[in-house]
C-alpha cells in the first residue's frame, strides 16, 4: 500500500512530525508518501484559508494519480476532502473526520482540545458535518492565540493537559481529540497525565486509510460522478481529471 499524506500547510517541520506518526501507525503495512504545500499559508487557521488550500490538495492528488492507493488530507479542517472524494477513485481520508469517527467508536461522548480560539467555530463545524453533533461536548482551547506555532506542542503541554481535564471532568467527554496538525505526536506523550482516551488525528487517519484499502471499495459503482468539462488555469493533471481523462 502507498498512502499519499498531503500537508496543505507550508511548514515542513509539521509534515516531518506527522510523517513520523503516520509511519509508526502504518508499520510494515503501508508506505507513507509525504507532501508539503508549496504555496498558501505556513499554517491554515480559517475557513477562507482552508478553501484556498483545498485547491492545492486536489492538484497534489492529481499529480500522483495512479501512483498511490489512498490519500490523507493532513490538516484538521480537512480542506478539499469532499471535492477530492468526488474526483478521485481512491480512498481519501481527512484527519478531522477520521478523528471524530474514531472517537465515536472509542467512547460515548468526545471533545476537541486545540491551541487557538481562532479555530473554535471552524472545528465545531467539522464535527457537525459528520452528523455526530449530539455526542460532541465542544471545543476547549486557551483564551488567547499563540504568537507562533513553532514548538507549540511542547510549550503549551501543561495548558493542553489542563484543557483535556476540563473536557472530561466538567464537560463529560470520554474521548479527547487533540485538534491541529502542530499537535501531532503529542497524544501518547500526555496520555498518562489526563483522564479520557486521547486521539492523535493523523494516527486515526492513517489507520482508517489502511482499513479503507483493506475493504477494497469498487469505484466503478459510483452513482453520481461529476460531469466532465473543460477548464482554464488549472494544473494539467487536475484539468485532465476534471475533463474526464484520468490517464
């Protein structure tokens, strides 16, 4: 199995950490092919930025057409996820959706803990789009956004542990999702310091991508493929896909 892991953020260090988590999860079952955005934003922190990053996700998948068996969108807002599933005949997994669906299988109620108030409404929307809003206790985050995302998992470790404790003890969550690519790899490091089951979204996404491949979905049975049409200004590979020429 070859799994393309696309980081729509431009920060290579973030990609490196997520690749370590994904490789540890996949073991010998799958090869992780990491890719980092070459344009856009160092870190996506709004729905507008995610909309822009989604186009990069589609272009990157198109550039790897026929070379990979599954795709992970490695940004917590899952930019481009629904559109990618519409266009490409491979499993495409978003780390936010994967984390939420995994949380629903590990406990009765779940929460998201993240590092900035800027993402709260957006992350709430991500959960609601899964249809699991009734089991969601909310987003917990620090009052003020950080000045930088550099080494944020280490610098905010104590705050994140406290927020996870509030989510379990005060909100009644059984499962805590550590939301945001900069927090990749933190869950196992603080698992003994707080109550609740902690989920690393990139680990959840990797496990689910492998599971989807093992189910061998038959994409020839699509019921509503998009109509083929010409386009202007897109990458050649993506333009060919949209024109109905996947070769």
